[in-house]
């Protein structure tokens, strides 16, 4: 299976499995080492990176909600130079493409980031994250600033509340693909400090909203779409593909159940076995691979002997 998640051209981005972690979920490829088999993912999307270092937000960063969680981090990172210096070697050894997520701060800083990434063979593509208050003209400026300094394929992650408004301008400006969408923003009261805290909302209830946007835009504009938001199972991911997305990004479920990301990737990548009607409880589990099933059957035969 080979999936093209950006527009066809001299530089396009292909992945082997239509599942990857969303930006801000998987660190820089080192956080879940030994827990998830990265080779089963379609790509690694990095944490958000800015041209200059950003510090973590002060105060409460995570607030539990009735049906999810609100997260406010401030997008801390050491800046693009240190990220590339620290992770370049590790990325070169990964079995999947690396997509570097850069934050749309100013057009000049986006251009500088794109120029730095262009020189890195270990980075296969760029994901540009637009801020929630970005308007159509500013979105065009950000995309044009990026593609002016790089030939690497460019995905643009749209804010949920303005995805309809920004999709066409971003596509016309030269984006190779769209990620729909970034987690919506909200505000919740911290039960410990009593203060109202703004942040991004993660949880299953995000899925119906993101899925509707993907379905509408997939039928309206001719550009590859990566669906994201509230995916917690293989069935959730398949809904996005049916709605018109070419691939998906999985977010918060990875924090709670890291193996689910791999299970979803195995399922959509055709790497799992279907449970036989007569399978015993120890002969199958969700996400089981052919090799694992073969080993279990061999072990059971040994016990019988």
C-alpha cells in the first residue's frame, strides 16, 4: 500500500500506512520508544517547532473534562536549530518519513524554518500549523513564505473553527495537502486554583465535528486531506477515510492507551488478522499481526505435544 498525501508533483509525500500521530502527541520520536513499533506508522509528525525557543506555559496545563481533557502547554520547544541538531541522527534511523510541524508565527520566521528544513535530508515534509486567529490573506502569506524557500511537500493544519474559510485560500496559495483539523480551543475552570484556563480540547466528542468538516471539504476542493480529531479506534479512523480523507492523525488516545495508535495503524494498513469465529480468548486480540498469531499457534501446538 502506497498513499500520496500531498498533491502530485516533483516533490510529493508518500506513506505506506494511512495513520500517523498528530503534532504535539508523539514528541520528536523518542517519547514512545519501546512501546510502539514506529515501523507500522505511516509517518512521524513532530511536536510543534518555532524558529526561536518557546517556554512552557505557566500555571495549570491539564484540566480533566466530562468527556475529554483541556490542555494548555504554550508549545515549549528549544527552537528549530536545537531540534534539528539534537534529533537529526535519530530521525535518519527511523523506518518512516519525518514530517516536521512548524508554527505559523510570522511569515519571516516561517520562511527561515522552511529554509533550514530544506537542507535536511532526514525531514520528508513540513506541516505548517496556523493559529486560530489567522485570516485568509495571512494564511496565504504563510504558505507562500514556506514554499518560497523549500521544495519539500507542505501540509497545512487548519484551525477547526475557520477550516471552511481557510481551506480554499491555502490550497490556492500552493499547499500540498490539508490537515483537518487542529483541536478546537476552549476554556475550563481549574478545580484546584479556581482560575479559568484556555487551551485545546481533546476527546471523542471532537470527532463528529472534525468528520463533518472533512466530508464537506473533500467534496468541494481538489486537494489531499488528512483527517484529525477525536480518533480513538480503528472504526473512528475508517470513518474519516470514508468521508474523503486519505490518511488520519491520531491524538489524545495515545496518551491514555499508547498501543491504540499502533493498533489503528495495523488495522488500516492491512497488518492485522481477523478473529476467527472459533478462536479462543488466548488466540486473538485486537491489532494482532500475522506473525504474532503464528507464534501463538506454534506455542499452543508445543503445549499439546
